[in-house]
């Protein structure tokens, strides 16, 4: 009963006119940025982050959540219409979504993506309501060894699923951790590798590096290739899926929601993992397997639902443990800290209106996406028809404003540009940016939890295996590490990773 | 590609060695009480090891299949990078509106070889519209420059 009362409190926060307005702004701008090729949730959040500094904490987080959802939905739109995934999580949507568009069924594909996301969002909300308190209880027993094991598992998973080889992915993760030590040591306060730079004193900023490695690298790569995706040309009509579409998509959406939610609880690239898992599952369960890859609606409905549900799932480690399982979640931590709110075991207890308000607003955001995107799809299509030669200067401009607006610091623009060119060169020789960025995000937490663990155990590494939760996480980590090194299983992983990378 | 992959590994190895030397200057502490230099030192050593393995792998050419084959038009990339760097270094002095106007025109006219008319029109529209949205509506502090707006 108290959960319902809490949810009532949440909706009273989420339906407050100011919050509703900024939820709308977030969803709208998020979708707009997400539709632009090469820009995803990170760029969208960076552009609007400064606006949140002056807001009430709940309003700020509600808008950021809206941007996140919107950007993910915008990414699905480009996957379906142009075959360009906005981010890793929507790679799978390209497979059947684009084929559907080519067969003149872009409308139902977009419609089922929106409706599937909506249903999954509802499911995720219910899951969040019931699981967050449970995990909040467990979280109180999380000590440094558990946090270390969690970061280790996250980095191993992102490397395991990287599109490069395991060795190269691990190398990138180590590089990310190493560059993550730049700045002030979290424990002793000593400056490391800053060489007198004030900007570096706070560490290599996440926003400039992420915008560089994702945004700038992507643009440089595309313009160097003269790439032009084939925009689906004909008019889109009939967004609502037919009865037959519904029958085919219903169970994939339900299964996708459940799988996505639980994968979302894991550290690491849960969006991409969940959409891929859902696609593989639907293909296996399907009675007409041969249709997959040729425009099967299940191949859009399931992964889109899973992707959305995993977002709700990923909020649980964020809000209950203060653990960011991806870069967007790390930006949320940053936004909360600016308002003096510390996510972690006490978050739900100390800030009930914030926690439940955000939960409820995710639901409101999903409704808005549904209402907003059905009529606006035409505008997004027009946006995609703008030639890339005109679009990319604008994308670069958004990156520049986004990075500058966070701290008004020119040095951060330089960091972004340098990250962009280094990212491009590394990509050319088969290195992947994803493990690097997650390592940069998790590095400080990994270091402080490792050092605290060793202090507690007086230098013995058995501490990671003698406590049950940490032992399970460590065993999982080593299972992934070793199976990726055994030759027979290695090729299987590479096939999986290659398919995930498109 | 084999060569550039090997070169990348060598550069990463060099970076690892520099990091190794630099982290030795920081206090290491001990394993039972690790200090500021502990984590970077371990990571630098691991980076050295993995980049060495990567170098060996690149020489054997065993990973070539995962590397992109399509070649890039580097001239456009370098021009764009140059424009970004000049923008970053100049725009606080020149001001947001003028810098953005010139930045877009440069990309459209000299990198993409579009007509002057199109470049001027897009440059003007992009500068003004983004200024209104970000500078005025969203309150992003954009440098005024000599125009003083």
C-alpha cells in the first residue's frame, strides 16, 4: 500500500505544470538531437545540462530523464528510416526496421517501436517500484569489495561485447582507467598528471571526452567516407500497426520488457545487451525464422521494448547504489551532485519526492513520446533528408555549444577535438571507444573501492572472494574473461560482437 | 592496415612507459595501504603488457578481419579539424555569432565546395537561430566578442 502512496506522491511531483513543461522540453529536444546522425543521448544531455543548474532538483532530473528517453527514441527513428543507428542499443533495430521501411512499412515499424517502448516503460516502472526498495536494502550491505567487483564486471562485459577483439577492448578499458586517474586523487587529495592545468585538476571531463569519441569521431568518419544513408523517400502513412502486427508483436514486447529489465540491472552496456538478447531470443522462438533480417516486425518490437525496459532497470543501481552502469547514468550522477543530492543507499529514504517523482515522470515521459512522435514523425523525416554536407556543420556546432556550455571552458573544447581525432585514428585500426569511455566513468569508483578493500583486508586479495556478493560478481567476471580467451569460444564471442557492431 | 595497427600498439606502449615513469614519482604506499601512485602504476604496467601483446598480434596479422577496409578522404577531415581548432581558440575573442557564421561558411564553401550563396545563407541562419535558442531562450552563456551581443 505504501508503494501506491509513494507513487501517488511521485505523480503529484511529475504532473506539476513546471515539471510537465520541462519533461516536454526534454523529450522534444532529446528526440531532435537523437534523430541527427552521430548524436545521441550524451550530446542531448550536454546541450541542456546547464539549463538544469538553476532548476529544482526534481525538475532537473525529470528533464534529463526525458532527454534520455527522447534521444533513444530518436535513435530508433534513424535506424528504421536511414539504417544509421544513433547508438549501440539501436543497432539491432536497423536489421529489420530498415527492411520494413524499404518494403513500405516504415509507419508500422515506427509505430510499434513507440508502442513497444511505451509498454516496456510501463513494465519497467512497475519493476522499478518493486525492485528498487529490495535492492536498496541489499545496497546497505554493499561495501568496497562489492563495488570493486561490480566495476570489474561492468568493464569485462563491455569488453566482451565490444566489436573489436577482446585484447583490444581490454586495452582500451585499461587506457580509460589510466586516463581516469588524471586529476585529484579521491583519497589523499594529491594531484596526479595535471601538470599545472586547472581544467585537468578536476579530471578529464566526461562530457568533452564522450562528445569527442562519439560525436566528433562519428562526424569525421562519415564525412571522410562521403557517406549518405538512403532516406526512406515515400510518404509515411498509417503509423498504427495492424491487428496482425499486434498479434505478432505482443509476446515479443512482453518478453523483451522482462529480459530488458533484468539485463538493465547489470553493470555495463545494458541497452545494447538487452536489445541483442531480445532479438536473438525472438529469432529462436519464431516459427518463421527466415523472415528475420527481411522485415520481421518482431525484430523491431522485441529489441525496442527490451532497450526501453533496460533503461528503467539501469536506474536501480544508479539510485540505490549510486552506481552508474553507463555514461548517461554517470551524467545523471553529476547532475544530482550539483544539487547536493548523493545517489546511494539512503537516496530513497532521504529524497522520496525526488525518487518517486522521477519514477512517475519516466512514465509521463513515455506517454509524451507516444503522443509527440506520432504527429512529428514527418518533421524528423524532413530533417533526415537534409544533405549530410549541410547537416554535419550543424552537428559539430551542437557539439561545440554543448561542451562549452557545461563549464564555459575553452580547454574542454580542445579536449573534445583531440578526443575526436584520437578516437578516429584508434577506430581505424580496430579499437572501440565504448570500453574506454565506461572505464573513464568507472575508474574513480574502481580505484577508491580497490584501495579501501585492500586497507580493510590488510593487503589480501581474498577479501573479494570471501564475501558472498562480491565472490559471485568476481566469478562471473572471470568466467567472461576466461571464456573469451579459449579459442573455440573466442570465435563465438567474435561472431556475437561482430553482429552487435553491425 | 597491418602496419598502422602495429604502429598504434607501439604508440600505446610508449604512452604506457611514460605513464609508468610518471606514476613512479607518486607515492606508491604498500599493498596493504595503497597511496596515490598505486592504481596508476598497476594500470600503466597492464597497458604496457596489453599493447605489447597487441603489437605481436598486429605483426601476425591475425586480427585484420575486424579492421575497417574503406579508405577515408583525409583532406576533408584535416580541414574540418583545423576549423574546429581555430573555432576553439578564437571564438571567445571574436564572439559567438561571428565565429559560428565563419565556421559554417568555411565548412560549406571550402570543405564541401557548396555555392557561396548557400554557404552564406546557412551560416547566417545557423548563427542567428542557435544564438536565439541557446543564448536567449536557454540562457547558455555565449561569448559576446567585439559585437558586444
